[in-house]
C-alpha cells in the first residue's frame, strides 16, 4: 500500500486535486487503496518537500517510495531523505511530476511524469483566442494532453519485494499556509 501522498487542498478543480484523483484511480486499477492518513499536505516548493518528508519521518512512517506532486518537491524529498541517512533509490524511491529541465540533473536523476508544458501553453493560447473571438461561448473547450512516465535513477524495486509489487508513496503541492501530517490526520479521525 502506498505510504505517502502529499496533496494541495483547495477547490475541487485544482491541478493537485486532479493529480490526486488520477493517482487514486491508478492505484485502484492495481487493487491498492490509498489511505487518507497517508496523504501529507505541504507547499509546492523544495522546502515543502523537505518539510513533508520530515513530518512523515517524525511520525515514524517508513515509506519505500514517495510520489511527489511536483519535481521541485521531489528534489526536496531527496534532500531530506539523504539528511535522514537514506539512500535514493536503494532505501527510498522518489517520483516527481512535471519533468522540469532540472529533473535529469538532480542527484540521482529524477524519475518523473512528463507533461507537455510547451503544448499546454500553446493550447491555452489557442483556447483563449477562441474565447476572445467568440465571447458568447459559455464554457471553453477542455483538452487532455498526454503524459508519460520518464524512468530515471531515483526509483528501484523496494528491498524484499518482487519488482512488480507496489512500492509505496506520493508527495503533492498545496498553498503555503498551514499543514497537516499523517499524525494530524489520524488524530482528526480519532476525535
């Protein structure tokens, strides 16, 4: 079962909420449930990734893998994991999302979900121009662009597991104000 997913709270149509939904759907297809207490909230920054990992580590959660909802957060998680004495990917696999230019230059090079950022910008500009030309259209067109997993050196099979067994967690962005940890989530359910 995945151990950690960092999420950005907010309106139901945020990028982070759609990523969380997709991640849950993918896990469901694999017969794996993502427990709410494994979702950790933090800012979508390097420091947010560091802080999220530290909260998980302090809560004595020992994931074998983390899916961060941005490459920047994932690089923060790598840094914090090393600070805790872990080796990436031998002890902990880490996956980001975006495939930013820095991802292949991280140490180790970051496994990530690639999204076509340039195409996204071009399609957005086309849709905006169409909306300006036809202001009577109530709702803009919705487009789904293809993503793909780029496997690099930050992931490996979990020690003691078959190479096709699910390894674990995820990390995602949220606004900088406030945070919750797995411990906070458990406490809320107990109250």
